């Protein structure tokens, strides 16, 4: 059950943070004060997202007894979320090189998990 909690919390937290930055890059004027006010209003969401990520890592490390594996998995999840946000906001489609890179990362995760 800790695996499920960890995955859900990591997904929610990482999605929220990537959503905020993707929205900012597409819809917020790059002037300093506009960006400052947007970031200031996003502080409560950043707080909740950071709590989700923190507890996701905590529950994941309790479940796997391997912090490195949980952190590598969370980075892989963040890369997938970033690809999703790139497609959603900017209509960027990953190239074949991106998929090969993700394959290398997946192989690395499998190697890290082995004893």
C-alpha cells in the first residue's frame, strides 16, 4: 500500500509543480513584476506540492528500503510529466532520440533496483 501512496503523492506533487511552470512559460508575461506576482500567488500550491513530494519520497523509501531507487524513480516520473506538459502546452512531440534516452533511463532504473 505504501507503493501506491508514494506513487500517487509523487505524481500529484510533480504534476502540480510542472503545471505551474508550464503555465507560466506559456501564459504569463516575462516581465519581472508579472512573474513575481504569479509566483507569489502560487506559494500555497508549491507548499502542497512540496509536501506531497516529501511524503511520496518518505513512503517510497519505507516501502523499498532504498532511497536512491525512489529518487531515481521520481526523476523518471518527472521526465514523463515534463513530456506530457510539453505536449499539452506547447504541442511538442518527442522525437525518437527522446524515446531512446528514456529507454536508457529505464534500463538504469532496473540496474539500480537489482541487488
